[in-house]
C-alpha cells in the first residue's frame, strides 16, 4: 500500500465532498478524514 497515493486520493475525494456539502476544510479536518478512511480499510 502506498500511503502517499492514498493520501492524495483522499485529498481529492474530500475536496469534492467539502465543496458539495459546504464544509470548510482545515488541516485538522483533513487529518481526521484521512484517519477515518484508513480505519475503513
């Protein structure tokens, strides 16, 4: 598993998610979102 690639993929997905639902993203939000996605793996 390539964590850099996974991180980039999550960044792209979370950007679209935030735009769609009007969420203001921060570095803390991104870190928590990344942790959530890794937990689902």
